[in-house]
C-alpha cells in the first residue's frame, strides 16, 4: 500500500471533494422534499402520492439545473483527482489497497461515487 505524504494528501483532497459533492446532493434532495406540499412526512411515508413524487422529481431537476455549474465543477475536479491518483500509482509502481473481495485492479483505489450527480 502506498503511504507517501503526497498520496495521503491526494486521497484526503479527493475525499473532501467527494464529501462536498455528496453534501450538495443531500442539500438539493432536502430542498426538493421541502418544496413538495404533501401530507406525507417523508418520501417513504404511505401518504406520499404519485403526484408528490412527480413534484419532488421536478423540483429536484430544477435545483440540479440551477446548481449545474457547481455540480459540473465538483464532478470535473473529482475526475481530475481520480486521474492524478491513478497516475501517481502508475509512476510509483504501487497498487492501491484491495477492495473488499480483493478484485481491485490497479488504479481502482477509489470507492465508486454514489448516485452520479448530473449524469442520470
């Protein structure tokens, strides 16, 4: 496992960017949920109607559109950081820590992003 200071710094920066992207998505979902005037307390509630879901999806799409620059910038930054980490590992000849199950290929040191924002 690579544990050089540069590698650790790159991983920390990548994780921080990933956290910002996930927080943005969480905030957008929260705001979209708040925009729906429904008797249901939350989306999984039995009182949540099809019309509520449609309103939620429309509100979420509008919020993603309004925040598309931030989403795009963070996604591009995350992609660049991923590429830099892979290049660093290729240069150093190290392999990343194995994923659960041990099927990780070189350069696959990054956990998959959950719910690719803006790429649905």
